[in-house]
């Protein structure tokens, strides 16, 4: 059967974590360090960050994704809704714009960290016939390269749509 039961999937996941916990921990640490390091020390802010964060604060405060009955952006609204919920949850929905951008950057970098883990998981899944040691090394190297990729680091540390779209 192609469809497995929930119990089988949970059992498979638990077996994987018992066997590969060190690899998962390594990939998580590499991703978190690569994307969360010096997150708030980055002095430049893009127009997109300011515009998106302003939009997200408006969504968080009013619940509307439009301005004067006109759509604000061509992007799908899920990112704005997720970030609006994040800003409301953390209390930054009414904060000054620099503080709100920092809070939004934290969410973007966290999603970027999840992106790195998903890419590493994909590398792990694509190497089932490799020796276990080689598979772990390939997955770890993939996590390092992905977490330190200049394009991903640049965009996943900012309040823009790219980390959410990649996720």
C-alpha cells in the first residue's frame, strides 16, 4: 500500500530521530547560527522591509489586506497574515517601525532556518543508497552550504517574502 497509517509514520519518525539525532542537532545549529547571527546588527533596511512591515502592522491592527479597496501587493496574502499574527503575538503590532522590523526579521530568519533544514532533509532523502556515514556527511555539508549561501543569508534575514516562499 502506498498510504501508510499515522502510527507507521510516527514510528518511522521516532526511529529516525533515535538514529540520527546528532545529525539533526548539527543541521539545526548550523542553520540557526548561519541565519540568526548578527540579525539585528545589520544596519541596512530595504524599502521592501519597511513596506511589508508597515502592511503587516496594518493587517495586525485592522485585519484588512487592502488599502482603500485596492490590493497592496501582488504577493499571496499568507505571509502578511502569518507575520501579522506574529507581531500581535509578540506585542510589536503597534511598536515603532524599527522595532517591528526587528521582530519581523526574527520570524523571517526562523523560517529561513526551517528552509535550511528542509533542504538538508531533502538531501538526506535523495541519498538512500549511500553508506550511512557518507549520507550523514553529505547531509551535513549540504546544511552548511545552504546555511552559508550568500543569497539565502541575505534574503532569509530580512523581512521579505523569499524565506516564506521557499518554505
